[in-house]
């Protein structure tokens, strides 16, 4: 049985090497990066490649800014002209399905490898505990304790065990559900209740990405590890914020993340006719293009509350989101687009007086 009592196919997620592995590999092979290491052939590390098409991540520094609203409406607006796949990588609380209403056709259990100790072969030398960066192994006289919930599945304990007493078994951490939502290919992940380690499920969702067409990734809010994992390998990051002090504070954190990752980015401002001008001032200082502004509007809020995407109730907004995609494509295909944040200052919607 897989995660949540689901039987069927399982996904073996990419690993992340711990400091013990990195130290050993560097000393032995001059290894410095988790990509292209001599022992990568047997295990998949690092970035999940999402190439040949265009991959757009929609992210926000905080929850409640309208990130999923923008992501789902953008996907629907361009699905008639382009093959589009939607990946909901907010695996701790996915909600894009509430708006897209997909037909789930496949459910895959996601597992990470955790150690299992052969007590007949173990000499209780403590090597496994020494190399475990997550303190998931404890060795005591005559006893080895495995704290499976702390294990990140790096495999260092099994690799370094001098007696070969450690094997690995799969531990369910979540599921990936995939199917279709009308013209959209769809997949999302669900982290098991009580789990704290989301990146393996995020990586499993990204394995569903096609190598052609447009892939839109709905990223979890915030700037934590699952967010960084979802952003790896994307072509563009569309940031969504609101013009409030909290929105500006968390936008600054998110801008720092995309700058560090070298991902070109631009901004959508939701509820743009409330709050103050701090977000626009920050955009001018950082030369971040503002590609769309969405007003605080009762009709928009009612559509959202009913789980109906805005582009399906208002043809004008369908056109605006199509224009938004064309602006994103122009930034991605323009010169120097892989050098991080770029643009000629704040591009403003017509009629805005800020």
C-alpha cells in the first residue's frame, strides 16, 4: 500500500546528498556540485529539467495574494492557442483543482528511501549516525534507532556502512494525482498529513512536466525549501503581491530568492486600488516590470468564492490574461532574460494614477 492507503505505481524521488556524502565525494573525485557527480547515474540529484517548451512559475512571498487565481486564469486564457500543462506544486495545501476541476486519471504514491538495519550484520560502530546530516540515526550499545520522519533519503548511511548492514525501504510521504481539466493537462501533489518534508513531493509533481508547450507551476507561498524546489529549472517567475506593508515585506523576500536563482521575473499586483504606493516604489527601484494590475472588485471576489475562474465569466479578463502571457513571452525571449530581474522600470496599466 502506498501513501494514504493507495496502492499502485510509486515514484522514487530525486535525492539530496548530505554533507557526509559531499565531503566524501569531494575528497575522492574533486566533486563540488550535486549535478554531474560520478555517482549520479544510480541516483537522481538536483534540478528536474523542464526544457524545450516554456515553464512559468507563479509565486508569492505570502499567502492570500491571489497567486492561484492568477495561475489558473493565465493557464485557461492561453490553452486555446497553446498546449498547456498546469502543475500545482503547493503540495501542503493544493487548491488549483477547486477552480480547474480536473478529472484525475492517475494516482502515484511518493516515497523516499529510509534506512533499514540488519541487526545480524550491524556492529554498532556508529558510522551511520556520524554521516547523517539530519540526525535521523541514533546508535547505542546493542541498538540502532531510526527516526524515519527526520530522514531526507540521502543514502549516506547505506553508502558508508562498513558492514553493508543497511538497506533502504520506501516510506510514503505523499501522492501525485494527474489528469486533465478540459484543454489542460493537470497534476498536483498532496503531502501526507503530519509530514514536514515537502520537497520530495514537489519534485515528483515536476516529473510530470512535459518537454513541450507551456508548463505553468503554481508555487507554494513563502520562500521556504518547497518554493525553491518548485522554482528550480523554470524559465520565468511571475510574482503576485498586494499593495500593503505585509505584501511589500514578503515581496522583497521573494525577489531576493529569484535574484539568487537567476530567474527573470515580473509582477502582478492584485487588489491594486487599495493600500499604498510602496510596492510601486520598490518596483521602480528594482526595475521590476509590473505586467498586470487587478482591482479590488466585488464581481471578481464573487467569481472566486464560487470557484469559477474569472476568464470564464468575463471575456475582457480573458483578453487581459492573454496579453499578460504575451508580455511574459517577450521577456523570456528577449536578450539577457536569464540574468535575473530585468525590465525598463514599472510598466503600468492604463488609467492608473499612482
